[in-house]
């Protein structure tokens, strides 16, 4: 292991360990939830963090990370498989994200409730409202809208369940939803993807001709890169060869389209194609998700080996720019707190909107992909041990 990797391991694990002492009843990585106040509820950010902990546990053989994820999820998953605090009538794809931990936890612990929870969430997902072309709505309150975020939240779990327990009967549905996103949300000129698409063209932020939002928001593109890598990993490539090849081609094309926008230090900008804008900045969460998608794609053979250097450059560039130790505690900065589309008076999808959102330190939307990208680095040849 190189000195650079040794430093990365020290810094990444110091971030991971920072939260263990607080215990599973707290979620100090969820700044947005903390600012809202009130009791802790099921949410996608905590799902990202628990998936990162389970991944670290598997890759490092460190039981403490798996135990922490189990203790956290035990507070929400009931014996009958129902998940506390999910408002199922709202039909939010964000609520699916935490379900990615259910099957790993079932395999790790043998607790039947996690298999029941996976069964329940699968059924819940299949009942989501859809666009005319067949894509899940992002949320019931956003009718006819498809966001890149939703592909990450739902599709890896959907594919894993189909592969393990569904007999693959609905894999075509997954491939079709990705293909529709590629057809509707990819910009032909740059190869980049718009954050959202409104089939009805009724939203203030949607283009009346294309239905797409106005900007290439980095984290949404990061969600897509990670969704492609994770869904490919869960796909039975022998049974689903054509769909597998389509997703693989989509990932390769996305990475090729992104690399011209990688800044010299390795990161990518909050609005990916507007580096010269005064208020634009290298953003951590999206960069780390892209690094994760690239490194995982290389490790599993979905991307050529030559892309490894680009993924490493993104990860180490983020670490160099934004990792700090403050008052004895590790911190990761440069994280956009939140980004979305909608509301009558804001979130219009313009670059100015994305620049206006708060930039914070050590939020799970940046820490989790940082840890996941680190776990991919650890599994690369030359870095093990």
C-alpha cells in the first residue's frame, strides 16, 4: 500500500469512526434533518451512510461497522418487515434507498425481519405511480417527474431483489426506465444529463419542448453514475445480456462525457459545464459519487482499466482540497447541503439556484460516497492489505 493510500485510509476511517461514538440513536451526519428538528425519521441520507458502513465492514473485515449499521436499522425495521416512519401514501423514491441494506443485513444477521422488509419494500415500489413511458414518479407530490436521484434510490435494490428472489421477471422494466432516461434527459451536445424531466411540461423549471430542467447539477449526475455501477453489479449478465450491455454502454458514455469537465485538481464543479462561473465551485458529493462509479466500474470490468486514474484523481483531489482536522475532529467540506426542483418561488433548476444552496462540512451526502469510493480503492490491485 502506497503512502498516499495509507493517508487515505487514516483519513477515511477517522471520518467513519467519528460517528460511532455517538451511537445509532443519533445521526450527526444528517445536517438537513438536524436543522429541521423533531424526531428522527427514515430518510435516504442515513441509508447512504449505513450502506457505506456495511461496505466498509465487508471490505475491511471490521465487525464494528456492520454492528453499527445493524443497530441503526434495527430501530426502524419492525419484526413484520414494516419500516417505522415511512409515509407510504407519499410514494417517495427516496424512501427506497435505505432498503439496499436489507438483504446484506439479512445475510449478515439471519434476522427474518430484514427479508420481510425487502419483500415489503419491493411490493411497495412496484405500486409506484408512473409516467406514460413507464418510469416511476420521483414522488407523488411531483407528478410525471423523473429525477436522476431516483435511479440511484431505487434501481440497485430493485435489480438485486429481482435477481435473487424475483426470477428476473421484471428486469426489463429496470432497463426500460434507464433507457428512457437516456433518451429524454441526456444532452446530445455534451453527453451530460439534466437533473430532472417532467413528462407533462407543467413544471416551472421544465423546458416546454424537452421537458428537461435547465442545468447539469453535479450530484444528480453522480447519482446516475453510482446507480449505473450498482445496478450493473446486481444484474445477471448471462440472463440479461442485452440489458446489461445497454447499462454498460450508458456508463461508459457518461464517463467519457464527464472527463472533459474534470478540473486539474481532480474534482468536478457544482454545475458541471460552467467552471468559469464566479459562484461555481468544486463540489464533494457529486465528485465522490462519480469517483465511486468509475472505480467500481473499473474493478468489476464495466469500464476499461485506463479510467482508474481518473477515478483516483477525483477521490484524492477531493481529499486534498476538502479534508481537514478541526478541533481534533476530522471534517470533509465542500458538500452541497441539498438540491431539488420545484416549489413556487425557488428551486427553478438554474445555475444560480444550485449556487445558492448552503455548502456544509461532514454531511452524509458527501461523507457516504467518500467512504464508498475509498472502499473501492481498497479493493483495487496494489491497494489490498
